[in-house]
C-alpha cells in the first residue's frame, strides 16, 4: 500500500521526514542554550524526565515502525517471499571466468521471478544487472572455491535489454566483462 515510501525518491523523502525534524530540534536546543539562556533550566527535574521519556518513546516507536514497514524491501526477504510465493521460478545458472560470463539462458519473461545461481571459477567476480534506463537493479558477489552457488531472486517488471557488468575488479580486462539479458513480455 505505501510501497512508494521505501523505494526510489520516496525513500529519499522519507529520510528527510525523519532527519529534518531532528535537525530542527537539535538546532533549536543548541541555539536556546548558547544564545537565549545559557544558565540552568528553570524547569523542575521531574518534569524534564517525563518529557524526555515521552520524546524518547515517540522516537523509538517511529523508528521501529518505519524499520518494520521497510523489512519486505530488503533483498534477502524479497527473495524469500518470491521463492515461497508458489509461482514457479525461472532458473538461470551462470559461471564467471576471466572476463566473461557463461549464462544458461539470456531470455527472461517479465513478471515472473528468476533465480540466478552463479559461481566464479578463477577469481572474485560480480554480477550486476542494470535496467535499460541505467538503474542498478541488483548485484551479487561470486567467489571461487565455494561449495554452494551464490543466488539472487529477482522479478523483472519491464521488457527490454538489461546490461550485465562485473563490479569486482577481476584483472586486466575487467572493463570488458559485460553481457546482456533480454526480458520479454510474458505469454
């Protein structure tokens, strides 16, 4: 329902809603104590303790609420939700070697979850997928010698050609380690 608050520009504005009031309150307190009244507060200590308790309780409730609401956007939780949704996953295995990817399938259906399972054979490699408009969608790190594959589950929403890049320096031709995935409309 309020997903826009935790993705893209919504996340930026949400951060401002959380930080700006704190900054203004901080500035107000510092200004009051340094310019207006630098002496001890005339407010009784018992009243200050109660106000501090209310303020800290409100800040704690807001902080916990926002964090709980944003949990489903964490990559591991989003992937777990996709894998347990009952919808069949498109499986793509990939192997990263010196400056190239061996990808089992480069054509993906939009709107269906895809599980990418990858291994690195020689050195540390990255697998970063970029939306056609240039946004980084996800990345995974593959290290040689691991017994299990690194996996990421992602659902592509928009058809198009998605760029794949290695974001881990893997040697002299690292800059040439690129590939493409094609996302098509589902049937």
